[in-house]
C-alpha cells in the first residue's frame, strides 16, 4: 500500500512534537549569543527525530499488547496513539521499521554533533534515546511501571533542555547546572501532560495489564499526583534561586500557578466523562507550553 507524506507525518504524532521544540528553545536560550545556528538546527533535528521515534515505538508496542485496539474511551486526538495501525494505514512492522529509521537518523546526527562539539553530548544522547525506547519497549516497559513512567518522561524532556545548553555552552559549568534545574522543572510539567492523557485510557490499559501511573492508583487520587508534579516543578526553581544558581527571573513560571490550580480543581471534580477530561487535557497542554515559553523568556532576560 502506498502511503503519502502526510500519513508518514501523522504516524509521528506531529502535534505533540511542539513540546520538544519548546524544550529545545529553553535550552538554546541559555547563552544564545554563543550558538552556531547550523549546530543548533542539527541539535533540534536530533531531539525531534528521537521524539518521533519514541511516539512510533509506543504505537507499535501498544498495538502488540492490545491496549490501543481495546481503547474505545480514547479522546481524539490526544490519547490512544496515532491509530495508524488500527486504521489499516500502516502495519505493525511498518511502524516498527519507521521507528528504527528515526532512531538511527537521530543517533547518526547526534554522533556528528559529538564529534563537532563535546563528548558530554554522548551521554545526554545515549540516555535520551534509551528513555525514548525503554518507555514502551520490553524488557523495561517503563510506561507500565507506575511512577517510573512519569519519571522517565520528566528526565527525557529535561535532557532536551540540558542537551541544547551543552551544545551551546559546554565549557560553562554554571550554565549547565542552571539548565539541569530548569530542565527538570520543565520535564515535570511535561510529565503531567502524559499523566493526564493516561486517564481516558485507564480501562483499556488495565485490561491488558498495562500499569500506567493513572491505571495504578485510585482515580479519586489522580488530582493529588497531578498537583504534586506542579508543586515539585516550582519548588525546583525556588531551590535553584535560593542556591544562587538561577536568577529571580526564572521564578516567572510560578505566576501561572492559578491556571494549574484551576486545572487541578477541574480534575478533582470531574466524573471522568469525555467532555470534562478533554477540557483538562487541553488546559494541561496549554500550561505545559506556557510554562516553557515563560522559561524561554526568563532565560533571554538573564542570558541574552
């Protein structure tokens, strides 16, 4: 069967790649004046290819374990995968092959960047690729191990921020330390997006033994975990400021806490119906992008 470019693009779930673009820009904005734009574009390509590969390998394994096929409660287009396999556009082997191609391209381009810049990127890249694969693939299947899945997501997107900073400023330890704290804060906000997206999929995931964090706890307590991710993200920024690693401008993302509290309030009170859940999911995605955009602006205020 002949597939169009649009179908290949759809298989990568492009609407979610923006969260990686934002994370990369956060890291890039730490000492942006020192950047070579060609290296910066190559670094962004590495991150986007790895994210796309991770999405595809997730679709492959969720098809293999049966959760996507059984997911009748999915909220389009946010949960339940790209549906490219379930709709007969690609086979499981097609998606697996595409994921491997994307991973390979990301690795090859990443090795080139290591050669041109610093060996430090090798560790960042290796861990990032590993997390993108291990989140879905056996024997690790981190997505099926409760909190471990969210931790891996937070680390993966923290690495996007850290990697972009190292690419620009690998000789400045203070900037790298700042990027670690900023990256972890952003990663926790991204983890909340994945966490709330699991809620509509709980029944399908439980039916195949996929123990995501949302499927592993009492649904009445989901809002507590959700709120804790935001609190921890803000706490990291506050700790960084108290330790003089971050500037007071880096506390600006805390100003959107009322929006996060409102989202938590909605999550606590909803009956997990589709309309209410979709509202919380969209709001969580908006918060994630807004949080990242403010971190980007904060960095420009401090470092540019």
